[in-house]
C-alpha cells in the first residue's frame, strides 16, 4: 500500500536538497520514490520531510490556561503544580494532535508525571495517544532524586519564609523512589513499548535535580543497553551558578568523566554553555536541542548557537511546550531560530540549510528515528499570493512566511495523519472539549492550590534574589 502525491515543488531537506518542480512521489513506509505523475494523486504546493519537535512536554492544557504565566524559570516551575488533574491519555492526545495539525510527525515527549508512582501506566497512555494520532513518539522517562524547588535542597527556602509558611510547605516536599526502582520503571516501559514508532529513552530531568549516584547509574545503564538519554542542561543562569558550585571542574567535564557524554545523549536548552563545553559536547557526538521561544519566555537568555554550529555540535530544535504564540508552531520556531542566531555579519551565520538540518536530520537523530518516508504537505500558494516575481527562492519563502496554518497534509510511516487540513484518525475538536471539561472539573483544587503556588513561587523568588 502506498500514497501517490503530485508535488509542485519537492525538497526533502530544503536548503541542502535542490527544489524540484512537478514531481510525482510514491510514498510507503520506509521510502519515497519519484515517479511519473499519477491520476488521482494528492496535490501539494510544496512537499518536504516532516520536521521534528525534538524537545517537548506534551501540555494538552497549555500552561497559561491554568495560570502558569511566563516568569523566570525557577519561579515558573513552582506554578506547574497548578496543572489540572486530567486523563494522561487525553492530555497527550490533544498535545500530539496539535502538533500533527501543524505538519509535525515526530515529537520528543519529556513526560511530566502527575503521579510518579503511576509512571508505567501514564507512559502506556501517552504511547496509545501517539498511536491514535499517528505520529512517532520518543518518550523520555523522567528520572530525578533531588527536590526541584531550589538547587541544593528545599531547606534553602527556610531562611526566606515565616514559621507558619514553612509549616505549610514542608509537608509538600516531594519524595522520590530509589535509583533502582526508577531505572526498573524505564525498563518496564521499554519492554512494553519500545520499537516501531516508539523510542523509549532515559530522561534525567537535569543534573541539578539528580544525585551523582543517579547520573552515574544512568550512564552505565545507557552504555550497557544502548538506550538513548535526553536531559535538560544549563538552561538558566541560576543553574549555571549552582552547578559551578557543585562541580568545580564544570558539570560538562564531570559528565564526561562518568561516561555520560556520547552520541546517545541529547541535551536541551544549553543556554549557559561555554565555548570549551560546546567543543567537548561536539567531540563526544552529543546533540543539542535549542528552544528559542522557551528560553526567551522563561528569561533564560539566548543560546550561543553560532559557536555551537561552528564547532560541529549537531543542533536540533524543540518547542518545550512554550512556543512563541503558545500554538506549538514548529515552523515559526524555525524562523525564530534563523533570525535570532543569524548574527550581524554580511553573511548569515545560520543559513537555511542549517535551519532545516536542525528541524529534520538532527531531530531524527535525537528521537531515534530515520523516518525517511515522513512528509509534510504545504499550501505554498497561500504564502505567495502577492509575489510579483516567480523566481524567488522557495526556501526563503518558507523561512519568511511559513506557519502551522499552511500545513495541509502529513504522512507518517506510509499513512495519512493529516489530509486536506483535517486529522484523519481522531476528532481533535471533541478531544479539546473533553480535556477542557476535565480541567474545569478540577477548578476547586486548582483554586486552593494557587495559594500554595503563590507562596512557593514567592519564596523561590526571594531566595534567588539574595543570590543575585
């Protein structure tokens, strides 16, 4: 079984591959073959490889919806506790459906568990949601054994809150399972789900939230199993300061010493990386996933990507659940990446080929898929209705005007996921209505939890103010 397409323009990876005109394509699971135009073929103005969202958290209910407004990362994290208690399957179904409607066929899902003791069950729900939508899923299973409130432990908040406030917060300090139990959960998830359109990975949240023992255990487990690792690294300036205290030799050097750095590792954000650290990551074959919108929205800064690309460090792109317009538009994120990191020289430091490589080839390496037959179909004419010339580089048009609304089709593993602008396998609008209804049913708890979040977020802000 295959799908026939008539592409007015086709480039698997624009900027690297030449744009070919009036190309017949025969698409199956595993191959895209150029053919003569076929009667009845689906028509598209532009066809290219489906881009990859290489770092995300699958927020079906986006963070602003439940009052988690943009803020400095550390205070913002405190307000994630407001996240409504909804069905993990439905939450993921909406999040993945939103991506598929934008023409994105692969996502890295860094799972934020609503109940760590039910991680295996929640993972099964997430995998089922991806299958029902029809996209490929890389699942980063969360691993941590250090409190996420403040780097160095929750006791650091004791000095900035009253006795009464501490009596409220102290019982809420999270508790974590043993290292052995957490790794066993990952293996149980992998045994049930890894393979085909699912790639299960170790997901240490970040070195600031993991003990040395946990990081070393993950490095060993990855080496033995060949399983990939996906981790946040050096996102905010406060993380940089704390990790410099904890690791005098530097956290990246420490990770190298324990065998953590390898081509099996992808790190997200990397905003605070130094030039020597970038060079070491590149030397070890690590991939860096940049999240430009999230870095701006959470006041982490602008990553040193020109230096990263120049060093040979492979760069991918992710939305982190906090795209610029809160719409999970990976195309707009590609455009922001190009503009933000193009530099000030006469020649851009981030040419189109580098942007599309980040969104396609590097993203597939991060997620563990080759996915050679996954394609996005684009309404190209909608971006060109006012053009006076017909010889403008199509790649430049994409990187100036392309957004999610121009995606009309998505083929993943030889099957239609999005066709003529409509999802094929799920009723997206109904899923959104049902998820919103579940979230509204949780409003009484959320309203009470807002007091806790405000108290915790304020204490975290006061703590870090003393350090600035």
